[in-house]
C-alpha cells in the first residue's frame, strides 16, 4: 500500500474495537458540537457539520445524541466549550505526525501528548515542522474485490476527481476538498460501494517502516487515538500489509 491512507484504512478496520471502548462517540460528539458552533446548526449550509452527521450515522449514533450535540454547539443547550488546536510531532523512524485536537484544557492535552510520545519513542516538534508535508484532500477508498478499476476511473474523472490510484488491495480516489461531496455523490448515485470516504490530510511523501519500528509506530498511533482530546491523527508512514497483520 502506498501509505497515503495507511492509518485511515487501519483505523477503519478497527472501528468496532474503538466503539467498544466508548471512544468513538465521544470524538463524534465533540466534532458535531464544534462544527455547529463554527458554521451553524443547518447541515445544508455547513459542509463540516454535514460530514460529521454522516460519520455519526455511519457509527449508528442515535438521532437524539446527534441533535443534542448540535444544539450544544449552537448554544441552544448548555455544553462544554471545546477549542481546536493542532500539534506536530515525530514518531519512531522519523515519521511525521500531525495531530488535531478538540479540547477544553490545552495544558492537559499537551501534557498527555508529551507523555504518549515519550513512552512510544517520539517527540513533539515545533509549529511548522511537519505540517508542510500534508495537504488537505478528499479521499474515497474502494476494496479491489468489490469494484472495477475502469468503472471507478470513469466515474471519478467525470465527477472531477484529481487522481485514481491502486494501493495494495484497494483503489484510492483523491479529490480537492471542494469537490469531495460532488465526487462522493457520483459514486453513491452509481451505487458503487466504498469502504472509506472522508476529507483528510494526505502526506506528500512517505517513510517506509518495517520490523520493530513498525510495531512502535502502530502502538503510538493507537495510543494517540485512545486519547479523548485527539480528534484526528495523520502520519506519513508506509508499513507493508503483511507487517501490519503480523503486529496487529
């Protein structure tokens, strides 16, 4: 696999485990609240909220939970005021890590991050140290055994996608963020099933990691995802699928 969507794919496969830990609803509620606070409570005019609602529904979050989170964001209900903050870091093997947080206590969050990176062989970096490696893109991923490349290519290019590429046992469709929903709708209208769709941060280059370093990187990523203040984690590692299977 190219590594561009490596962690996104691993995280998607582990979704059921995360849900059991009670982590995923917490993160989704924060995202719904912040999206509504920034862009308003109407998903028709708020793309970020629309995406958050879709993610919540995909995880079978009850409608009442979604509505309450949105109302907390718009001020109709009392709620915690979450602040968006990003951190940049290096993991084992020099892997670049970009971390987006939604937190009500930045001091706690940065202390937690320092502890996680110290424990897993990494360190926090200065602002701007790794963010330049990543670019915001829309990403739609198809399993190779469930979709034909020619059909994906045809629909993607007609809808305005930037790129279609094979990545291991998957096909990746990359879009400009402004075209993501249009391209995604084209696949929905064609009833072509995808395994992952999201606006994300894709690295412009990747670092090949194997052996003990690969295990360290995966353990670091899991520790970061387990932290309630962390909303999204992006990294530029490329770990072979067989190595991931061996250490998972």
